């Protein structure tokens, strides 16, 4: 029974199939066969999950197995409080459940372990990684933000695996990069299902069940502080102890450097010079990173939207990076004439100190997962300081900076903005970019102040008018390309939430509109054509 209120009384049922095994334990695969209401077709949510469930059961029925396999299609989806899966857990009389895999929205994009209602546990992501190693679908997604964001900001979503987690059964929910604007709407139709995503989900789920059935169980790994780190085509799961140890190692290396250079470091004049270098570098770093933000702001004004990148986030990220390369070229070119020192030491010293300060601040706040990349960046800078050759220093710097690349995920940024319903306060993103870029701007300047560079006539050619013109043309070209594309299209639309309040006593109906996007283009049928004021933004 879905509800006992006078407004809705409906009876529905779970559908359960069992493949008997030889051992005493059971592994469950679940999905839900209903949608939110009659106006929501529910193709992705969750006909896609039921389809994968049925085909997994069909395939596993033809294979030998150790454990009992349970395939359950639940009624009463998440907007109703998960009554189907909760009733199942309450009344299950079969072998004890060793693990549960539930499926929700597995028909679009890449497959990942859902980051709600809690951050995905390490065993769950490792299980998906093992399945991907067997199936090689190219569709498994291990973005670091899938672990980091839910640790910072709980997401207001749930799925059937929550019922099993609450009862102590190790559980995970598989989901895909679904377009948030189709969630619980009439737009969740079969034409939006990606056949390749469905087949990839089927392969991954089948292999996950087989891995669990074969044993030994990966569920013993309960590290809650781990971090997935993509390395090319492979994935490294850095355990919590490694994230914490990174800081200790870098601090030790920094202490060794201080002992070796103590005469130079502890001179008052050296610190005055270093502080002056830092103050001079701040506005030029701001100029260096301003290109991307300025381009997106201009595109937003031209399109009349707040998020001009929504439909094509990767293209806009690439355009923003191109624009930043142009402003970086301009910034470093001008800085050559006003730099307060031509000695590389002050620049490198402040670069290492700032990088370590960022990492240390995050570690003190308990965010070892975010601090990890900053510690590795500082390690690269410290290794560079031990080299004489400028090429080797550059190589170590690149090795240190490359660990920050996984955070440049435009798709993940868009997904979490839409899932959380949150929006960043003004200038927070710009300020963060400045703080992250400042140590690396100083590191680049230290390279440009090395004697082998200052005495070489080739580096100034980097700031020739020809290179500047090339960067300008590429920047303008990328801006025109992104401007020619709609901010929202049939593949990705803006979400406007409408809430209605009906007062039968006063015979009055009130409607409120909210969106993370501009409301200027919103029209309410039956009213007038006056645009909604942007004061209604949330």
C-alpha cells in the first residue's frame, strides 16, 4: 500500500525472482518498475534499470553460481519514500543478503556509483573498477568529484539501496550521467535512452555480480577517506592513509630543503624580496586567469543566460582555457618588464610556501582528499628546486601540476550544480582559480629568471606579436564557435521549478517559480507576456 491518506490509496507489489545457489548467502540486484506519476513516462527512471535487471537475470540463469541470486523489481519509487524496497527488506526470509546492487537511471551517459545518500564507499567503486577491467566498456566513470562533493554537500536524493544500507546490508546504486531536467518530468521518454549505455550497464552489472559470487568479498574494504585518481586509462584508489601521509612526506622534504638553504632562507632581506615578489605577482595572476571568466561572462550577456555553457560544457571549458592562455601570455609578457627581482629563488620560495599553505589549510579542515593534489604539486616544486637544469625543473613542475587535471571536469561540475540545486556565491569560483593559479604563476616566473633563460635570446620570442596574434585568433575563434551554439537545446534544457499553493477558503492560487538559470524567458500560459523578474532567482 503506497499511501493511507484520503488523497491517494493505491496497492502495488514487488516482483521478485530467485536463482538458488549452493552457499548460505544471497546477492541482490534491484530496480523499481514504477514512475513518479502518470505524466512521467519513466524511461530512464527506471525502466532502464528494470531492463538491465531482467537481462542480468536471464544471463546469470545460464551460468553456475555459488550464492543465491535475488532479482527484485520494487514498487514505490524514491519520491514516495521507497516503500517497496523497505517492505522487501523488512519481510525478506531467504538467505542473508551479502550485498545489494540497485539500478536507477542507467540508460544515458557513463556509469558510476551514485553519490547519494552518502559518499560512495571504496569497496563499491573498486567493485565497479574490477567489473570495468573485465568488460572494458569504456563507460565506467570515477571522477574524484563523485566522492568529494557528497562529503562537502549532502545531495537531496535517494534510491532503493538506501533501504538496504539502513538495515546494515552493504549496498550501492549504479546510475548514469542523466540530464537532470528530465528527472520526474514528461521528458523522460524512451527516445532519450542510449542503447550503448544500456548494454554497458548490463555488462558491468553482470560482471559485478559474478565478482561478488566468486569471492573473496571486496566489501571488507571500508575506507571512508579514499580518493579515486584517474591515470590515463587506469584508475588509482588512493587510501586515506596515503592522502594523510602525502602531507607528512612533503613537510619532511620541505624541512630538508630549509636545512640545506638555511643561510639564504633566514636572511631578512630575502624575505622582504620574496614578499615583494608575491605582492607584485597577485594582480598579474588575476590577469592571467581572467580570460576564461571574461569570455564566459560575455557569452552569458550575449545569450541572456547565467550558464551559457550548460549544453556544451566541455567545449566551453576548452574555450575558457584557450582564453586563459592568451591572458597568461599577456600577463607574463608585461611582468617581464616590471618584475621586482630577477633572482629565481624568491619566486620559487613563495610558490612552494603558497602551495603548501593551500594543502595544509585543506588538511587542517579535514579535507585530505582535496589537499592530496596540492601536496603533490608542492612535492613537484620541491623536487624542481633540487635540480640545476631548467628543463628538469620544468619537467618536475609538470609532474606536480598534472595531479590537478582530474578536477577540471566540466560535466561533473554541471551535474552537481543541477543535482544539489546550489549555486556558488559571486566571485567564489574566480577567487578559487586565483588562489590555485598563484603558486604556479610564481613557479613559471622562477623558471623565466633562471640564468640559462635570461642569457638566452630565444625565450623572448614567446612574447612576439606573431604568437600573440595567433592566441588572439584562436581565442576569438573558440568564442565565436561557442557563441554559435545554443546555451540550452534539445539535449540539455534549463530546469524551472514551479510550486503551486491552493487556498480554497480564500479561493486563491499562488505560484512560485525558481531556477538556477535566468527567468527572463519564462512565460506562464494564460497570464500576460511580461517576463518574470530576475529577482525571483534562487
